[in-house]
C-alpha cells in the first residue's frame, strides 16, 4: 500500500490555541525550560518504546541503543531535539500535539484571567510540556515515525503556534521523533554550545538515557580544523540509584519536574533503599500543588515502575493507593521480572509488599512534615487534605496513622482554617467527655452557627466543624480515634448525661413531663414530616432543631446524594423543641387552632432552613411569616 504525501492544514483545538497564546507571554521569564520539556518528552518516548518492546522486540528495528540528541544550526537559527523512541503515527500526532485530551481542560482554561503573573502560575500547574517550544520559537517542525512502521510512514507536523498546523506524510528512515525549533529573532544567544550544555546540565542531568550533543573537538595539531564529535552531556545514571548524600536538592527538584510533569518544585521527598526480603529503591515526591485533574478518575502520571534500572511502566497505579494518588516518583525493584505486565502487577505479592512499604514511607514523610514544618504541612493539607481523607475507607489498616495527619476547623478556632488535630481535640476534652463531637455542613458559617452547637457552646465542649464534601464519607469510615468514638451532634439522642449535673437531669425530666401534650399536638400538625417531636437537650438560644437517627444519613449527606442524582429514600427527622424558648412558650399557650398550626409549621420550617435544607413549599412559608410579622404590628 502506498501512502500519499497528503498535506493538510488542521485547526488546533480551541483550548490549545488559547494555551499557545498565553505560553509565549507568561512563561518568558523561565524560557530555557523548553529544552527540559523536549528532553523530558524524548525520554518518555524512549521509555514507552522499551515498554512496548517487552512484548514485541521487533520494535527496536535492530537499534536498541536509545538516546537523545540535541543540536543547533547557527545559520538556520534552529535547535533540534531528536530521539529514537516510540515515535507517533499521523493520528497520534493529531491527538497528542493538536489536542489536549485531558478531561477538565476546558474548565481549567476558563480560570485563566489574562493577568500574566497569575496565569503563569496556573499554566505551570497545568503543565504546558511540548507547547513551551513556542516561548522561544516562532515556528516548530516535528518529524516523527512510529517504531515498527516502514520508513514511508513518517509524519511532518509544522506550526507557527497560531491558529493551525500542517500535517504531511514523509519518508523518515530513523525511528522516533525530531523536533526543530526555529528561534525568534531575539533568541540567537541560545545558539551556542556552552549555553545549551549548561541548560541541559542544569535541568536534564538526571535523564537516564544519554543526552548527546555534537561538539567541536580540536586536535593536538593547532592548525588542523576542529572535528565535530558526539559527546554525552549528562551523567545518564539513574538518579535514585546514586547515594543520597551525593544528590543535591537541585537535582532532586529537576528530577521531580520530569517524573511529575510539573513546572514547580516539589514540597518534599523521601528517598529509600530497602534491603532484606524485598529489595527496592523508592524516590517519592509530594507535589507543591494539586494538579488540576486531581479529582479526575482518569488522572495520569503516578509512580513509575523500574526493574533493575530499566523502565517498565508509567502510572503503575498498583504501587500507590488512590488516596495517595498525588504522589509522584519512581520505584525500582530488584525482585520483579523484567517482562511484568499490568495484569501480573495486580496480583503480585512482591508488588503488595513494595506498596505497603512505600505507603509507610509516604505517611512517615507526612508525619515528619506535620511535626517539623507546620507551614509546609499546612500547604500540603490545603492542596491534598481532601484526598487524604479518603484514606481511612481505602486503607483500613493505616487509619489511625492517617487520622493523625488530619486537620480540622473547630468551635475552638476563630477562622475556617483547618488546624486542629484529633490529638489537640482529645487533650481539650472535658472531664466525663468520652466522645469526639463533630458536625457536618455545607459551609463553615453553616456549621459554626448551627443550632445543634448551642448546648456544646454552653458547656464549653469543643465540636469539630466538617465542611469538605468528603467529610461525610470520611466519618462513616472513621469510627474512633485513640479509643474515642466520634459522635455527630446532629444525630441521635445526645448522651451528655455524664457531663450533666444532677440538677440539669432533673430539669430535663420535668420539661418532658410538662410538655407531653404540646409535643403530641405539634406532631399531629406536622404529621408524616417528622418521626417524632421531643424536648431538646441541645438548644439554648434557638426554639427548634431537626435531628436524625444515630445511623441515618445526615440531612447534609442526603442532599449531596440527591444532588448527585441518587434516589435516596427520605428519612424522617425528629423535631426537637426548646422549652426555655419564648416561642415554644407561646405555642404552649396558644388556644387558636389555626394560629397554633401556623406557628408549628414556622418552627419546623426554620429548623429545616437552619440545617441548610430546602423547604417543600417556600411560598406558604413566606405567607405564614408575613402574617406573623403583620400580627406583631
Ligand atoms: P506530557 O509530556 O505531560 O504528556 P507534553 O505536552 O509534553 O505533555 O506532550 C504531549 C504528548 O505528545 C505526550 O504525552 C506524547 O504522547 C506526545 N509526544 C511529545 N513529544 C514526543 C516525542 N518526542 N515522541 C513521542 N511522543 C511525543
Ligand atoms: Mg512532557
């Protein structure tokens, strides 16, 4: 079959266009990173070839020595980065270079404001990769051929980084990809050996493949013209295999940017060589910031797996549980076979062992940060705390250790900052208090002002204010910490007896007896809307509140599930009345049946609203409220 040299012009996906426009301007102050990105991609492409060649050796085309070559041409004003990795076919070029096939990209782009400093930050977070070429180039030419296809299956892609690009079929004998940057007029300073060499050493020294540059070599004979010879520029040794004390912070950071596909420095890392039953090395990083796709199921770039320094696979998700999906880095095993597949990985005892050990290392790193660098830990918590909260459900065995890392806001903090640890809480527990009290709500304000907190405030008992979406889920899996049970202040009968005085208990009993008739009348008015009406032990300032059963979903979670389109059966709440409140007093003495009905409904409805709930019939509520307001005048 002959391949026609079909040349076509295609438009970039709208998001790509927008990104390109911003890249050149916003990232100019870090312009030399383009080379790091191209070398990083070349290295990834060689890794991918190695992985595919595990099952199809022919892909090497008898040239198994993988390398990356960086060269420049002063006269043509070009820099070229070439690799003999996996390469791309025509469709892959369209998909990988003309499109950003990541879900959430559009929403991400909408966050861009046009404010350069801010956008540069965001773009860094997104990771511009290949497109960083356009920081220094006004035209980029990419020639590529996929490993295993004949030389006539080459593809030429070219663009000046504006609205479109061209694609053409070409002959390309050498497997892999070659990217040529046609530099902008004012970038000529990049066109010298010393410059490129120093950029490569600074940013790409850790690349495990040789990075080669043709350099001028003078012979002994001073009159002889210089010879051009290829020279390896980088160390080309696996960074993680080197002794820790010989690796500089800068080297760790640049290595992270490559494995993490991140533009920013990592927050912290842990580098370990494990010996004994299992032998492996792990180098694991915490990113400085959550990637924009942290909440995507399809999130890419996890931990890379190597076997005896040989790259095996990317995103080896069996090496990290989901709640630690933000961890980046490499694990290099001496025990796994070189031809391990994803399937084997899933059921390998060795992998289970490595994973358990690596999780411990990450949790240890976090513990260390939490203890010794509160500022850094605060940053971590803000970015990844919500992911970590998935931990107790997913990793039951480590739940105590994970829970120690949690930070909450509480009634003892002034702001919504999450800074209270469970140990802090326990150290402040009152005599006789045996539970850790918490409330879940949609917002900090809703939690902090909830009527459910009144009695706790009065008694000086601390309550954790949980306002992240994942908190409900967390609390359904975290039953206790340090031997103390968790108790929602909005659920079940509050068992504050141990903390209550004899006098208080007496009063409670009396109140219940005195209000028996009232409670029955209120229940009659509200009918099926409530399960039962009872005297509250929770309230001091508000007249009424809603409470659900100990094991029922909280009304907050019920709403969340319903919002998510789930068919959740309505659970009926209890209505609790505060006998000390004047409105309840009025209700008790109200003899007019219709006014009694209105007042009862109003009490119920305001309790629903205070919970953050929605009224079934808001118009009637407003009517009742207005009637009451008028009656006041
Ligand atoms: P990332 O490296 O984070 O995936 P990039 O923008 O750097 O993002 O690259 C986009 C995609 O283009 C890569 O994922 C890869 O599929 C493809 N690509 C880029 N450079 C090369 C290359 N040298 N060889 C093969 N594919 C490449
Ligand atoms: Mg890249």
